[in-house]
C-alpha cells in the first residue's frame, strides 16, 4: 500500500487547523465559565433576607435583575459555544 505524501500533508494541516479552533473555543468557554462562576459566587454571598447588609449596601431589585440578565446571557453564550452555533458573517 502506497501513501500519498500530499494527501498526508493536507490532512496534517487540516488537523492542526481543527486543533487550533478547538483550543480557541475551549479558551473562550473557560473564560465565560470563570465569569459565570464569579457572578454566581457573588449571588451566594448576598444575604437576600436582608439581615447582613450595612446601610446603603442592600441590593436593589434592579441590581438583582441586572445580575440575572448577565447570568442568562453568559449561559446562552456557553450553549452557543458548546453546540458550535455561531452567527455566520457573510
């Protein structure tokens, strides 16, 4: 059986391209995951019952809704990255 060196080189180049793409997506996913983890950690640190806040630090409903919106957007980004659903720019 003879191997085609050109086909093998093309396969290696394609494989390297896929590896680079995967590495980039993994890096973006880890970055989004860290940001999401920080926001969730901040939510757990909040005393929503109101007992542990000093004057002027109690979160408002607006702040909590904004944080929830950010969490939802990050979750959407994670889903898009996981399923490789990206907008096609023409």
